C-alpha cells in the first residue's frame, strides 16, 4: 500500500496474504483514518501480488487523468446526510432501507430471492430530495458516494463520455461499497431515435454494459441510483435495468410543515404553530427546493426593514425576528416551480411503472 501525501511522503505496508477485499479494507483504514486526509492522493497496490488483485484489473486501460477527475470531483467520502435531514417521504425511506441499505450492510443475508436490485430509479419533480436520498443511502450503507450528472457526460465529456462511464464504474469498484448517483439519467438513456447521434448511442451501450456487469457480479457492493425529472423519456431497455422505480412526489402538508420548521430552526423568529400551519397550507404545490427558496426570501424581510443608513452599524441582535408577514410577502415572489400538468404526468407514469406507493 502506498499512502501518497502530495507525492513527497509515502508509506508502504505489505498486506499479504489476504484477499483483495481485505487488502482494500486495510488500505482504506490506513489512508482514510488519517486525520490529514486532505492530503491523501489515493491507494495504490504494489508488489507482485498486486498484479493479480482485482484492483489492478479494474483500472486497467483506464485513463489516469479520468481517475484523478473522478476521485477529486465526483467522489465524496465525507457524506453525512441522515434520514432526519429529509422531510416526509416515509414510504420511500423505508422502501430504500429494505431494498438497498440492509443488503449492503448484510450481503450474507440478502441472497437468492432476497438479492437486492443493483439499480434504483428515483423519479419526480425537480427539487424534491432525490439527491438528498442518494447521499443518505451512501451515509447509511457506509459507502463511498459518486455523484455525476448524466448531462455532463454528454456536454463536458463530449466524445469521451463512454470512457468516462467506464472509468467511473472502475473507480467505484475500487472503493466498494459504493453508491453511484447519476442525475438527469434521461439525457443519457432517452428513447433511441433515428436521429440519435453515434456517440450517444455508444455512451448508452457502455452504460448498459456497466450496469449489467454490476448486476451479474454478485459479490460486488455497488449500487446505482439514477434520478430523473423526465421518466417518460426512458425506454423499455432503460426501465428494465432499474427494477425499483420510486416516485418522489412533492411534499405533503406534514412534510412541508416539518421542512419549514427545520429551515427556520436556526433563525431568530416569532412564528407560532398556527403561523407554520398557515405557511404550510399556502405552500401547497411547492417542492422542497421551492420551500427553501421561500424561506430564504422571507428571511430577507427583517434585513429589508432596517433603515438603509443603519445597516452598517446595527447590532445583529437588534435585527427583528422573522415573522409571518415576511412569508406572506415572500409568497408574492417565490412561486411553485412545478405545474399541475407536469405533476399529472408523474402520477400516470408512477401508476404504470412505479414501485407501489
Ligand atoms: P432533486 O435531486 O430532487 O432535484 P435535491 O435533493 O437536490 O432535489 O433537493 C434540493 C434542495 O431542496 C435540497 O438541498 C434541500 O435543501 C431541499 N429539499 C428538497 N426536498 C427536501 C426534503 N424532502 N427534505 C429536506 N430538504 C429538501
């Protein structure tokens, strides 16, 4: 194992004889338990046994530059999102817990018929907590989180998207257990058309190869979570790969209430239970992200009420508390971002292809 700290100081430790998983686990402990982990550059297997480890195999023919980009920009080992951070969505939380978290923690129990899906799809309006759920899965399954937007594979990695997909799965395999979160999956897997560009066809094929590979290699602890706001654009081949398709709807009254309280918890406010209920009622049709914007806008109310000439000298403790009126004004500016026609489409798709909510 080489612990490479900015290329100047490296430690070597011989870990043998042991399986790849044990060696990787030992290497991870060695590298990640280091408090100055900002300095870590990666784990490299050296020595003659290393040539035979899966790790070597995983990264064979992978562009080192891509590995570096993935490890620095896409991989996140320090995710700490918990179930309590996500308001509402109780059905989804328990479905995810049962379908993917327990199996990742206890792969020995979840075999045969209980074998977990390797890919799940979260669909629904934007800003409803799909990314938060992905992070939460990674935290709770003690996994490394890889997050990428599929749109960036087609825009940022033009022509190289296919190689990037291969590199992403390869690096994730080296950091098992791992959760790969792919946002806007529709832009990658939209229905094939005659006009489909050759490069996007190749990208899609590579993606299917990788998912299918993950599904057949049972010992791998790799989970793919895809998210989309446009599920109707996924074709049959894409749907088949995501056995569990979970609808992430707009928050209900209780969830909106919970979210409002969470978001204002750290603020000085004079909101009563009745006020909260009124805001929760008025925000029907708002997504979690809309509610967040609403709270930000409302929180500007107390600041705006300060006389312009005193803004520089006023003591922060003298800024008045946030009030119901601030929210009433904020409602005039921040509107719901999802239309009822759009919502209807999700409901229809959920009835056809969703995992029973
Ligand atoms: P999506 O991936 O569905 O587009 P995100 O998970 O990125 O949405 O959510 C965007 C932001 O909206 C989050 O960072 C969070 O502040 C807020 N949010 C959305 N839904 C929820 C929720 N159910 N609970 C708590 N916060 C939420």
